């Protein structure tokens, strides 16, 4: 019996460090359990001012998943990246196809609105109408129809994603993030990975940080007298920006960038069970990251 006890204690205290449970990390002499994030994928990465990165949490970072309205960050990227096509003070007429997109966002057919107001509508209240109108505005005076204008915009989104943003596992079928049904009944969606979305966030910081600045507004008075309310319920003084998303196929999605001393922390969650759950899971991730930092 004495030998058995000795062997037991020897085994307990001679395990290599690699056998310590991955769900536990050491912090200031205590053990902090990693959160159980109820989502298909999640990641938190800290980026210092010198560009040094530290992954604080990850779950399925390379899994290809639908991204719903996180798509609109790339729609905004195109608008900022091509100023020769997008003058923010320019006003365009909203088409019937634009207002036929899912959701009611205060736009009317034939209404003349500025590119700037459409951006605020898209990045705060996640207006599908505004996203589609921005896609059409790539060639506002062209003789091609509304569908062809949107298709040209999406082609440019995919070209930018591949050639400039280096998003290797990302593809777009529309500028909104909405899903459509194929002939087989399967949802046709925009998709990406958390690894690609981190690259996207870093590119936004380096070239067009205004995208996050707009997305960080809790509300915006646009279209003359329409108040757009941000769908991101967990904006705070430490938030730099981000984007929410939801479709039945994608589930709840959220990208949220926080400031921490001289660093930025990019937090992303994809595939929660409900729109509400994306905020619950993100709060768990933020709480863990604060203790880890």
C-alpha cells in the first residue's frame, strides 16, 4: 500500500507541463479557467503597438463559417478604398431593389441620400438597404440594371479580399450578408474564418480606421430626421469599433475591438444560437481577457 501511494504521488507531480489541462492557465499564481464559449468559433488576440501579437483565446479559428453582416465591413472597405467612385457628400437615389432588402431602415424608393449617411446607416443599425444602395452607387449613372451593379460590386469585394486583404478562405455573394436559397434548398451565404477576419480588422486599422470610428457610434441622425440606433449592445468607453451579424445559417456573430493601454484586442465570435447569445458569449470572452491581460 505504501508503494502504491508513493507511485501515485510520483505520477501526480512528475507529469510534463504539456499534460496540464488546456482549459487552465496560470495568472499571478492562481489558476484561471478559460471560458466555455458557446459558439462555433471564437478568438481573442492582443496586438501591441509594435505589431507583436498574442493569442489570448481561440476556438476553431480556421473553420469556414457564414459571417452574416460582418460582411458590411468589407462593403465599407470598398467605399473608403475607392474615393474616385465614392464622394461622401454625393447624393444618390435609392432604388426599389435597395429598399426591398430585408429589414426596414427608414429609406424610401427614390429618396436622395448621401454616401456618408448610407455608411452610418450600414455600420450602426446594419441596414441592408444602405449596403445594397452603396453597392449600386459604384456605377450610379451606368445603363446596367440594379442587379448587375450589385454583382460588379461583389466581384470587386472578392478581388479585394483575395489580392489586397489576403483573405484566403473568404468569399462574398452579396454586399449585405443576407442569405438566399439555392435550387437545392441550401443557404447561399458569404463566408470566412476568424483568422481572415483578424486580417481584415488589422487592414482596417492600417488604412481606413474611420470604418471603426463610425461603427462605434451608439446612434446617428441621418437622412435628415432619422435616428439610426447601433445594434451593438455592448459598446463601451473601451470599445474602438466592430460589427454585429445574424442570419439563421450564420447564427449570432460579432467582431469587437477594444483598447487596452497601448494595445488593441480583437475579439471575434461566430455561430451563437441566437442574436442575444452573441453578446452573452462576447461578455464572457471580454471578462476572461481582462483577467488574462
